C-alpha cells in the first residue's frame, strides 16, 4: 500500500464516519416507520372526503392515514430534506419510479445525496400535490430510501473487525 492509497483510505473512512455522525439520529427517527411502510406497500393510504354533501358544492379532498402524516412531519424536521433534489435527479438521469428504485438499490454511503433527493422529492412535492405522499408509500419509494439509508449507516457505523489469528496452532 502506497502512501497515497493510505491517505485516500483514511479520508474515505473519515468521510464515511462524518456521514454516519451527521445522519444517524435522523435516519433512526424515520426508521421507526419501516414496519408500517412495509405493511402499506401497494395499498392506498389516502381516501377522498366526500361527506356533508361536499360533492354537490365543491371538490373532494384527500384524507391521509395519520401515520403517514406523522412520517412526513418527522421527515420535514430532519437534515435529510434537500431543496435542490431536482439537480440530483438530472445529474443521475432519474425520470421514473423505476429509476428511483434502481438508484436507491445501488446507492452506497457516498451517494447519500441521491437517497436524500428521492425522499425530499416526495415529501416536498406532497405539500402541493396531494397524491405524492400516498404514491411514495404505494410504490415503496419511502420504504426503499429509508431502508437503504439505515443499511448503509449500520454497515459503516461499526469499525472494521480485524480477524484474530489463532496463535496456538502456530506455536505447535
């Protein structure tokens, strides 16, 4: 190993540790919703309110599952929101839900910005386009992004274990 390789490896380790330290608490807060997201994948989490004769005089509006609203509020309070998510989408050529899921699947800890962008898009667009939040639950984007963030942080949070060589066999 050359000095340059050693410097690069040390800076990579420092960067990964910085990412873990910065996002660990926020990802843990959102990870509490993973079992709920798993149970709702493919199911609708919104209904249209049409009571009190609203259909005759006005348009119906969506009513969301309370857990979904809790998840969105929690996500909005984290460092995981990236208002420049569109830049990441164009840089990574993400155009569809399939592209999003593929990007999540291949994202390592160094691509935390991609995971943040995908999460941010649905949370922020859902503020004005009511269908986005339930769409992200139904197609599994929220679940995939949070699970991948947790997986990456869990992997890099623990120091690399060094293998202990059994010296008793060597002494014989």
